[in-house]
């Protein structure tokens, strides 16, 4: 019996239809459920030699971990963390790229009841300062690669709650401890400590649109919500190998190579590459005989620029995509090349996979992100809170309350009661995403009600980019939006009003782009810069990004003959 059956009482293939699954899918769990103990330690004891992870470095080094390895290594992590003063409820920032140490560290934090917080290694000093101050972070575990530690240390004096600093690969000055050294010295014996399913397990930063990123609270039931993600949507195979391309700085790593996949007892492939190369990824699919695969549509587009027929992908049985709209050309070309359809899904930092096309229940049709997944009552509601008719655009909402929510949905925003109340109201979680249904109740995604830009798989909040640009001497006003790009999905665009005495020029554009690259994560920099004499605004002075986007969409359609809506 696969371990997920213990929590839903049956196999995924025992449901006769999607309707059967939606009506009868139920999750049962003890009050003290903890994924590290109840899934990883259970598998490490009952199926100790089963493969859990293959890790491959950028240079080709390979490590293989069984479930017994993960159990013992996470025990070591728990012992090490407690020995240096990290305890239950402490907030710990993890900046570990795609290192296998991320999995060991987070499982160790789960075991002691500490709170994990993910972040990308591309953050700059001001980004770290904001996160450490907002989340009152107590400890950081940061990769020893490149100058990541140095960038954190630039702002360390402004982070008074951080009392413990840990890094990897090498010893550092300024009070940094070495993670590998600590693991090696720690005992691999550990006694379970008491945690509750309702305890906070993760804090996840959103991208931020009308302000700095909010902090999403997930409790210990969050992994249970990913049974749907890994077992039903990704269709992982017991004893197979799943490959999701995501850096551990993003919650997508937990979607794609952690909880749901291990519930399905599939191993995960973790490729710790520095830069995406399509031919390299295809060779990894072939060499490691990957069985299930998930990447954003942008990456499928890049993969298809290679001759896919050169690679033996016969081991591949199921493919998924999320994060951006899936173009019909990509869908059809990938199917022609591999024989496999791409199954779309939808979720947020605040949720697990709540809408999807699930294999075995329905055939994916490009443009639709599917139907409500089992365990979630998803409704498209109008502004009056009533269900929309087919074709009527409304908001994607999920039935529940903070106290009676489906597994996988967040508990609220940390230290932000106003935002929590706005999201959880009238018996629903309001996602802020727009969609409509057709006559078959399939959902077609329309877009965000806010302004998050999705570019090359990254979610970029305009506020952080705008705040950096406004620090430059030449910038009077700025609005950051996304404009369509055939490769990245969207490019970041800055529409700028210059201060008196400054004039538009290519040199100034490059200077502003470099300024953003050096003052926040480089992937956020505006690839397109437009200079204007004034920005469109509402009566009360708010910048109308919507007007800018609509103007750019019309311009894009005229120039490229493409309708992106």
C-alpha cells in the first residue's frame, strides 16, 4: 500500500469519475500530523531502501538518497539545530538554491516544530533586510556559493532578530556556522517531539503588488493538500522518478519535488544547474529515465526549439505545466514529439493545486485549466458573491473558513489582519484571480485582479521594482507592468517620468536597468523601458497600471498580429 492511501483511504484509480472523486475524496489525519515523522520516517522504517532522491550537481556529481537516508539525515539536522539554539516556533530563512541540503534542513525544521521560510539566492541586501524584519527571522541557512553570504551580511546590522547564521560548503568569518560540519557531528537518533497539525510550519512570501510581499501562513496540514498535486495531477508513479524544474527559493519546489511526490512514493530528480539549457534538460530526462515531468510553458517552448526526436523519452508517461498560459502550439508540438498531452493546473502561494485537468477523468483542452480538484469546492463568483453563469467572468473562490479550511489552504497572512479578512470572507477564500467556466464547467483563466508579472516562471511584484527605480536620481515617477514576450511569456516593463534636467537615452536606460540589477534580484530588472511625460492615474492619484497594460496589449497585437487575451 502506498502511504497516501493511509490518509485518503483508497487509491487514486479507485475513483470511477471526477465527480466521484470530488464528492468522496476525504483526508483523515491525526491531530499531531507531521510530514517528517508520519511520512518520511514511516517510509524510512518500512521501506528503507526505496529511492527518495537523485541529486545531480551542475558539474555532474551525483548523490542518491533512500527514504532511510532522509530519515537519518533529518534526524541529524534536528539534533544540530537544537544544539545551536533553534527551537519550536523559531523562524528560519532557507536560501539553498537546489542543494540536497534544502530537503534535509526543512525536514529537520519540521521535526523540531520550527518554521521554514524559503528565499531565492538572487536577493540583494535590502530584500533580506525586509524579509528578516517582517518575519522576525531568528536564523538563516544560506548557500556558500558565490557572494550570497556577503550580500546578506551587507544588511545584517538591520536584522536584530537574526541570532544564528549558518552557511554551506566552507567556513566563514563574522559568526557563520558550517552546516555540513554540524550535520556530520550530530547524532542520527532522534525522539519525536510534540507538534500539532494546526501549528505554523511555513511562512511563504508572496510577490507583492500593492505593497511589499505578504507572508502566507501554512500549517502542518499543508503537505496533505499536495496529495492532489503529486498523486492526482502529476500522476507520479510508485517507484518512478519525478522531475520538476524549480529553485528551492520558491514554493513551487514544495509543489513539485517534496510533499506530494513522496506521498506517492516516487523519487524526485533534483538537478542543481546554474543556467537552463534545453538540450541539457532533455539529456537528463533521457539519462535518468524520468517518468513524470512538470515545467512552465516557457520551458516547454525552449525544449521544443531542440530536436526532441534525438532523445529517448519513452520512460516519460505524464507531463504537466503551470504558472503561465499554455499556448496551443506548444501543447500540440509537444504531443507530436512525445505522444503526451500537457496537463495544466492552477494554484497559488496560498493554496495547493485546486484546479487541474486530471488524467483518467478528462482530456485536456488547451486554454482550459480544468476543473476543481478533489477536496476543494471551487466557485467562480461575481461581485455580488453569486455563482457566475457560463461565459461570465468572475473571481476564483474556494469554499471554507480559516477554522474549517481544506488541507493545503493557508491560515492567513502573518501580522496582516486586514489582508486576511479581505481574502477570507463570506465563507470563501477569495484568490484574486479571474476566470470563467464554459457549459461543461471547465475553467478558463483570465488573469489577476492585481498586477503580478509572470516572466520565465518567475512571479514579479511591480512594487519592489518601482521602489528601487524611485531611488535613482533621474526617476520622478514609474509604473512597472508586464508586456507580452514570445519566449518569456511577459517581460518586465518600466514606464518612467524623468525628473527635470534628465532626457531619455540608451545610456540612461542601461544605467537604470543596471541599477535595478544591483539593488534587487536581477531577474526583476525591466527589459523594456518607456519614457513618458505623465502616467495615467485615478482621481485619487493611484497609477492606472491597467491602462498602461491595455495600451501595450493593443500595441503588441498590432505589431505582431497576436491576440494574447
